[in-house]
């Protein structure tokens, strides 16, 4: 299975979210090698609000060169894993910056039809609290990207580093994420996307048919045949 792993920070051995994400990626990759991206090292661009992407010129984004390898990797992957520590009850700012660069591909604008056939896993740990809002920061994007299936795993670890977690607790966490990996693998056979993303697709389709808010968006839907009989999950 081809896998993209997006790590919200550049911490590795000491990072709990990285160790958990690695466990899933290595369980599922088989002969493929997971593609890891570490933020902000591999993507450090802030969205400047130039609106080129929404206007149909996403290649003109000032962050395009950095974004392209991540986007290409996601497009080729069946699974996208996000390792997301809680920073003040939310996802770290560098991950938000990355997600901002995919705003134009939300279902309400110019969706990437490939997303409906993908799965994603969001892993979040905190010292104590804030995982729900942190996971939501990422899951909102995944839902509006149209990702077929999204799994989440969250755990308060009462520690700053993976190495401070007692081995029996580490083992428990690793075995929980391995179970999620099993589900991802079994769902990948005869895969079908969640009803939620299909419903979002239908409502956005209606919007594109009725109102022509942004001509590049309408052109995108027309070009893909989605205003007629074509569907991205078929
Ligand atoms: C800037 C910053 C903000 C944090 N905010 C929270 C927080 O709001 N709630 C919490 O329980 N832990 C918070 N933490 C602790 C981390 O979420 C926790 O150590 C997490 O497991 C780190 O994941 P990692 O090992 O993958 O980096 C914060 C840590 C940092 C560096």
C-alpha cells in the first residue's frame, strides 16, 4: 500500500505521534516505502491569500514548489497518515499552514476526485487534554477534501516524550493503532467511500448547478462531468 505520512513536527524518536504513525505505516506499506514529510522542514509556507488557487491557477501559488512533492505523494497514496500533537488545544500552526494550501480543493470549490478512493488516519497525543479539537482541525479538511474513510486515534500520555512513557503503556498504544491498521487493510478491499462525503458531494454539486459563484469552480465540475452522470468514486 502506498502511504504518505505527514508529521506536524520534525521530532522523530522522541515523538509519540511519529512512533505511532510509523507503526501503522510500516505495518501496511508491504513492498512500498512510506513517504514521510516533516513540518515545517518540508513545508514552511504561509498562505498569503493571493487567491491564485481559487482562480484556477494553483501552480502560481508562491508555495507551489514546496507543496508539489507533498501533493504528488498524496495523489499516489491509498492512505494518508497525520501525526498531530496537541499544541494549545489545536493542531500545530505549521500543519494548519499546509492545510490552508488545500482550501481550493475543498468540495465546495475544485475537489480532487482521487480523494474519494483514499483512507486517512489522524493520530493525536497530548499531555492531558485538547485532542478532540485538534483532531477536528484536521478532520474538517479531510471531510471537505472528500477522503473516502477517516480513522482517528487519540491518547493523553502525561509525558512530553515517547521515551518517558512506560513500555507497557507504549505496547498498549501500539497494539491499538495496529488494530486500526487491520481495519484500514480490510476496508481497502472492495473500498467504498463514506456516505458523509457522498452527501457533501451531492450538496456541493447542487450548489455548483444552481449558483455560479466562482466560474473556475463551475468549469472544474463541468470538466469532470460531475454536473452530469460522472461520479468521482466510480
Ligand atoms: C507548544 C505546545 C503546546 C502544547 N499544548 C498542549 C495542550 O494544550 N494540552 C496538552 O495536554 N498538551 C499540550 N502539549 C503537550 C503535547 O501535546 C504532548 O507532549 C504531545 O504528546 C507531543 O506529541 P509528540 O511527542 O508527537 O511531539 C503542548 C506541547 C507544546 C510544545
